[in-house]
């Protein structure tokens, strides 16, 4: 597919080098050209072997400024836990009824949380939720009895990340309308979580490369060292 004129003009402003974090974020905002408030996405190439399950990276991070999107939370809970999820602001709460709706093709939600006692029931939805990255998982805090807290964090902007077959993480860290300071704080917080999630079996350089872009725009390479200095 040929490049659009606006994309080409934006790409011409990006030099073939790794930019310090603040400079990279300023450039991404400068070359943003879509008429809508694009998502700002982060791609992180990890030094892991994706063929080994013990080197898969999967975790979640509560971004200080969220991702600028209203998150629709579905919670599988019963009894007191159902009430707790509702009071915390879950958009949909239930058990068998929600399983039936999802099996019938309904997927109008962004995050799924479940209490551990209902995971047997939720497991029936593996073929639907799994490929979409929506299956609750203890590693990301979405399988928990502390369901009120999990729902509140999801609504505030907790983002899950999982390494793909190429050992790369892809997730949103804000919107083009965010100022540089907010984006920077979100990125640094995300990198602290990625660093913490490093598998014990991973050898050599763990975070190899990071690229930031808007939904429609070209990627800008970030100098990873400029981020790690802030992570500490």
C-alpha cells in the first residue's frame, strides 16, 4: 500500500537515530496529523526467547495518567463480591448470564476481571477471550478476591502487556492530546513495570529497543538508556 502524503511528510521529520525520551515524545506530538485524538503506542523489543514459556513476559501497570480512554470493565462475581464490583464501578457484573451472552457473540467490554472461585466457569470462554487478550490472569491482577480494587484500577487506566511471538510488547501509553510531561511519566512507569517483570531465565540485554508512535503516524526510536536513568 503506498504511503499517504501526510504520513510521508511526518516520516521525513524522523531521523534514523534513537531520541532521548522527552525529545521523542515532543516529536511524536509534532508529527501527529490525524484529525482525531490518536492513541500513543509503545513497542518494546525484549531480549527473551519467545519459544520458552518461562520467558514470556506478562504483567500489568497502573499508568499515573491512564490512557485517555473510558475502559468498560466486566466482572465475574457472585454474592457480596458482585455487590463490591458494582460499587467499584464495573460496567457489567454477573456469572452464568454473562458467560451465555459472550458465548452468543457479545464482546462489548475492554477488561475482564474474575474472582478465583468462578474461573472454572470463565474457562469455558477461553477460545473467545484468549485470542483477544481478555482472559483473566493472576499475573495481571485480574483473577482476585479483591475485586473492588481490581475494578477501580482498571477504570483508572491499568494496562496489561504480554510479549508476542517475536518477543515484543505492544500497548497504549496515552493520547496525542496528552502533554509531554504526562506521556513521559506514563512511559517511565511502564518501563519500571517491564523491568520488574523480567524473567529469571532471560540472559543478556533485556530491553533492546523501544519505539513510540501514534496510531496513524511513523515510529520514533527512543534511547532506552534515557528512560532507564529515570527508572533507576
